[in-house]
C-alpha cells in the first residue's frame, strides 16, 4: 500500500532488523505472537490511517472545534472515525485482554501510533488522553472505580483528560489553587479552574472522565500536598447509568495555531458548589500518581514530533521528485539545458538527507523507548528489569524534547523544499508544522524536560542509567569500527560520545563545586547534544545491519563492481532502502556529530552572559 504518511518499510526495519523484537516471543507475555501477526496488525493500522483518519486531516483543521451555548463540538468528520477506531480495538491494543486489550508489544503499538498520528494528530489526542486516564484508574483505582469508570473509558464509550494546568500554575504545578473539601460520605467537593485542557469538552461521547489535581483543605502547599480525583463530567449511578451533570462547566475553548480539531478547554469545577470528585489512590499522592499519565503523555508527545516529521518528509520527497525548476548548476552555461526535478539540485538533496536521517534516527529512538517498556515486562532478573526501566526513565525527557524540537525543524525544512507552495494551505506541510509546534510546549515545555534530564535523570541510580547507555554506545562503536565502510563514521561517533561523557562529568563536578547554575543554564544545550549522540548511535547501529543485508543482495546478484551496485540501488527496492540507511548514518555523523565536541567545549567555557545581563538591558 502506498501512503505519504510514514515509511512502513523503515518501521519494519527498526522493529525487526534493528531492535529484533522477535526476541520478545520467547517470553510468557508475548509467546502467542508471531512476526506475521504483528505485520498483519500494522497493515490493518495502515489501512485505517490511510482510509479513515487521513481524510479528516484537512477538514478537521478547517472546521476546528466550536462552542455554542456551553456545548463544545468537534469537527463533524471526527465522529464516525472515532467510533471505528474504538470498535477496532485501537485505543488500547498494548493493554492486557482483561481490560479489553490485545497485549501487543509496545514497540508495535508505537509504530501504529506513528501512522495514526501522521494521518491526523489532532484526532489522536482524544484516544491518547482517554487511554492515559483509563490507565491511571487501572493502576490506582479501587475495584468499584474500575467497574464504574475504567472499562467504559478503555473501550472509548467515554473519553478522558488530564487536568493539571491552571492560569497561575503551568510549569509550576505545585502552585495550583483547586481545592477538595471532604464530604461525609468520603467523596469530595472540587472547586477551581483548569485551563488548556485537551479534549476537555466535546460531543464525541456522552461522558468525560477527568483526573483532576487538587489540594484537600488543610494539606500543605507545594507538590507534596496535592491529591488526585476522578471527576466525571456526568455523574454515574451505582447501576452504571448516567446521572446528573456534575457541575463541570466549559468556560471556553482556545483559538490556536494548530491541532485545531482538538478541543482545548477551560474547565470550571464547582461553580455552583456541586462538583463531586472521588479520591484516586492515597491522599497527597496526586503528583506521584499523575506522573504515570504524564510520562505516558510525554512519550506520546515525543511521538508527535516523529509523526509530523515522518509525514512532512514523505510529502517533501514526493514533491521534490515532481516539481521541475531550474537547470542543474553544472548545465548553467548550456543554453539548451532543460530544467530538472528539484530533487536533482544538491542543496535540495542535502535538505532531504538531513530530514531523512533525522526521521529515521527519531524513529529508532522512539521505538527503542517503547521496547524498553516491553523488555522491562519480560526481564528475568530484578537487575535486568531495573536497567530497562532506567533506560525508559532516562529516555523520557529526551524523547519528549529532542524529538519534538527536531520534528519541528524537519517540518520547517520540508516547507523549504516546497518553496512558496509549502507556505500555502494547498499543500499539507504548513499544517504539519502548525500542528507540531505545540509539542515543544505542552506536557512540560522542552526547557522543563531539559531540567529534568540534567537535574534528575543523569544522576538517577547514581548515574548507572546514563553510564549503561554510554556502554551500549561504546560497544556499537567498537563493532562499527570493524566495518571498512563505516569505520570513519564510528570514529566520529566515538569523539562525540566521549565529549558528551566529559560534559556529563563536568556537570556533575559543577554541581559539587556549587556552580549548579551552569548545568541549569545549559540544560537545553545538553539535551540536544545528548540526543544527537543517541540518534547518531542508532543510525550507525542501523547502518551496520543495512550494510550486511546490502552485501548479501550484491552477492546474490553478482554485483561486484561499483557500477553494478549503483545499478541495483536504482532497480532493486531493497538495495535502495539499505543503501539509503547507510547514507543516513554517514550524513548524520558528518553533519551533526562533528559539531558535538565544539558545542561541549562552548558549554565548558562557562559563559554566564545570560545570567549577568540586567533585565533592563534585554530590550529598549
Ligand atoms: C494546546 C494546548 C493543550 C494543552 N493540554 C493540556 C492538558 O491536556 N492538560 C494540562 O494540564 N495542560 C495542558 N496544557 C498546558 C501546558 O502543559 C502548559 O501550557 C505548559 O506546561 C506550560 O505552562 P504555561 O503555559 O503556564 O507556561 P509557563 O509555565 O508560564 O512557562 C513560560 C516559559 O517559562 C519557562 N519556565 C517556567 N518555569 C521555569 C523554570 N523553573 N525554569 C526554566 N524555565 C521555566 C517555560 O519553559 C516557558 O518557556 C496545554 C496547553 C496547550 C497550549
């Protein structure tokens, strides 16, 4: 099937040839799956994405969400696809069958999310948040709460949200003002306003389950005093039927740059003093509990960076092959020269390879993170489990921030490839770029993610997670050095990786010597460097696999000369694919990894001008 959303061949490459997820089938949790089963599931996901979700991409953006007389409506074209999506079991295929899932590996679940999101990310906000809310109740709810709320949320009969942000509490969640007052029956009266709540109100389903952070009266200030409550939009009777509306009113929806099909609502809880909430988990455990959903959402938001980049890149390549403009530079003096497709121009080729290498690297990064989840489930020892969970913790802020920052740049570069047409709504890249921008902001801005990486994640388990990662990278380098074609690129990865290790140590030392502001000031720079090294590692690892497969194709076809090999790269799709993977690794190593050491040195020079400049000196 041909689609301009995601390179499905590359998806399969990452899953089966790079990560080797078939290893999972040896475990109890995944023993009932075969590679063919998973390919079939991915094929079905692709059909749904191409035939059902993609047609709503432009229409959903143009129609957007509306509010009239307090009723919020989503684009009309979302209703039928939402039903089909849920009926097809796509809301929670990674969960266990006892909650309606199919127990598929997360790595494959992520591949499906990539193609669904590339078809329409604004649409995917509804199932994404719904899954997160249901999972919270699954992990922390009582049996009664599960029966009352969870099953119908997992099935998509109702949807879910995530209610943290308030006008005065954005990055600083601990500053929230929403309160919870005890009722004699053990439930709580919730009062407060949450803003920017995705899927906060809409007409897709008759009920919405809001997990809401609030402070029980008398509990301490800051994050330690926060609890979490299940607050349904409509109350649910003991027999499961819907009761009275629960005093949750939508105060308005945002008019925003992108993801226009996703309703971003201000929600007023308890305007009439009648909003009922049920405590989820223990009192004052709200942040700990919500972190489960936030981590899921952070990785999901990272996926948003990948999906936008994937689709924008696929479109840019197709456009570059069709758009004819300018004679090639080497024919400039030939008056009879003909204009060529823009893909022939060196600068366009460089841009396309920049995008291709980033998209592929981001795909490996995201799927590897999902694979960590799978491996943590099937680990045989506590230590092994802790190592996989450690990778997952370490990767979460990187996936969120690095993927979304680079995803946005890929969209921007795709627009450059289109020239002026890319800036216009006739072509989809401007929407991909508008939809993508929010991903660098919500779920904790990328600045906050970088602080999480530098301030918490690097030091977790006394630095074992990060050192394990560098150990894996070093093994990959040693192996790549034995491949004559890749050896010099492996050296570039080694230099970049060593510089990054030194910077990590330097940060640890700065913290110990009291100069903790230096890592804080440079956290974003560090996250980018760290991400570059990880992506460079994945690309070189993948290139080694690709090189082996390519050699086998050459051998099978008797292609020993460069000329014959080039010919195969044109005529044989698999040869083209593997040679493209090698090109990505070489390009990324040369273009990006060579800059890592200089950027590390620049941080170590401890430039403090952003701290020293007075507020007054910033602007006239
Ligand atoms: C479309 C959309 C959908 C959203 N969906 C949801 C949702 O479903 N649920 C939900 O709860 N929220 C949601 N949000 C809110 C979103 O998570 C917040 O906007 C985001 O966390 C930032 O908070 P803020 O906007 O108040 O910015 P602020 O916190 O005011 O931050 C402004 C700037 O200051 C920086 N900053 C703040 N504190 C620090 C610090 N300590 N150190 C360094 N820099 C700092 C930030 O990085 C940012 O650059 C959504 C927002 C939007 C726009």
